[in-house]
C-alpha cells in the first residue's frame, strides 16, 4: 500500500482512504494553510514538533465524523507516525491543533515540492517512507513527481514504477509543477 507496509494493522480500506486523502485533489499554491506551514517548517529544520507544542491529545471518544489522526493528511497509519508531530500517535483517537483533513490546504507532496524548489534539496530516501510496492493507481508511475529514468523530483534515490512513498501525488492533481 502506498506510504504504508503491506502488513499494516489497518484494514485496506483505511489505508487506501489515507492514500487518496494525501494524493488527490484540486488546489492552488494560494491554498497553503497554517497546518501546511508546519510541515514546511519541519522540512526546513529537520525536526518534528513536540506533542506538547502541537497540543496533541488522546480523545476519550471520537465522533464518527470528528477530527482524529486517521482523517488527517499528515498521518502515516501503519507506522503510527505523523509527518509533523514527534513520537507514536494514536491513529483512531489522537488529534492535534495541526489536524488537516482531505481537501484542506495543499497536498503533502506539493508542500515537499515547494520545499525542494525553495531549498534546492531533495528529501533523504528514509524521509520519504518509500515502499517496494504501492497501492494500485498510487505507485511512482502514477505520481507527477516521478521521472521515468527512475528518479524522483522530491526524494533522493532510484525508484521502480511499482514503488511508492508518503508524498505521492497523482498525475493531474494538486498544484501545477
């Protein structure tokens, strides 16, 4: 599955929903939101925000349509991690002030592209959470940042078309490259 190990503890539907939330949608660079700034700042400094600074908390009960890490575009469900907040997160009941749902602000991959353009530095391979085989339609070959020579505009390293990462953006989605 894209951005997540195949042996994930999450049902495939949740992983695929997470992939879609982070990989598709229409937006312009003017859609950059305060939460997006937190990811950009993390890329610049190389450090994540503490749970305390992010106002991270575990909710007693999450309403069906409520805010929680599993509905946030910055989560990595299989790893129980966040792109912005340090440490392990509770996917189902965790939430922070940086919560950003699908359709809000920019896609994480486009935030990384903005960082690469401004800094001239790609992410290290490990930072991209690269996996050997991505979810159908969310593989490197489906990403607008993939170069068919095996490279990526966002992440250092060589990539096969079937691979994927935590920052895949489907061709035709997000901001213009």
